[in-house]
């Protein structure tokens, strides 16, 4: 059942969130990150692809977008390269700290973790992953791109990566997604890449492959949920 964060919980964690409890405190944890001008509710649509019994946490970005765009973003686009780099760094800190505070406040000990991000949320996951700030067993980059670090990348472990992208994406080109996937492969990460003939969204093939990938990564040995 979906739970909505209270004001006290948001102050404790640092960001608004939605949450689905796992079968127990050691259940795998899937973290969902929405894209630019999104919300915690928008990205929640991917919750149904996370295996039953796993916990799900959907975080909402801290920066409101003015009308008519609305929603929230992890960083604003109207900045120069130096400002953008600092904004990404701050977003990494806010996001990773929120995850750890959530885990601590709910007294969780997840056996493994996976992060799923759409568009800007996927970019944030990649940046955090390559700075060793995000420690997960897997990362799903959906209609997003890879933020390559300015210096040598530092990755905790060898997380598996899933990339789903539309060949007709008008926001983030398929060429950019392919370059990002190749960059991660060259670092030695196992990458599963799926392309659909769609725009800026996850297509049918990508959705099916994502569900299979999640089941293989965190769905093993989970108890049946009635």
C-alpha cells in the first residue's frame, strides 16, 4: 500500500516522498527518481514493475519550477556549465542523504538496492553512481543520459545497469543515450540496453525488459504477497 510522507517525516528525511513497505526490514529497496518538472506521483507509475515484497521509495526533487511548467526539478537548466556542475553536486548530496535518512528512520536493512530514474532523474543517478555517492546493486536509466564526471570516475562495486530509450526521443537523443551506455560499458559495468520506436518515454519492449531485469536483480527469494 502506498504511503505519503508527513511533514515531520519530510523534515527528517529532507525531501517529500511516497513509500511502499517491503515484506520486512531486510527487503530489497527500489528508489524512484522523477525527471525535470516532475513529481513523486509521476514516477510512481514504475512501482508496479518492482517485484512484490520489495520496498519502494519515490523521492521528490527540491526545486519548484515556475508556471506554466510546474512540478519540481533536481537542478534548473538556465545556468552555465560551472553552475550546473555545482547544482548536480548538490542534487547528489540531497538525494543520497535522503535515502540514508529514510533507511535509518524506518530502521531498514535492505539486502540490496536498486535506483530507477527517468530523464533528469536518470542523469542524477548516473552522476551519483560515478561519484561513488550512490551505493546500489543496480541502476535503471530510463529515457535519460549519463553525466560523465570531470575527473576519474569512482564506483562502489560493479552495479548492473539497465538503459531504456526511445529512438525518436525529441528531448534526449538516442545517440546521447547510446554514448552513455557505451561509457558505462567501458568502465566494466554490465549494461542491458533496450530501444523502442517511441519518443521521450519508455516503450513496451523497454517496460517488459525492465520488469524482467528487476525480477532477476531483486526478485529472487522474495516471499509471495497475497
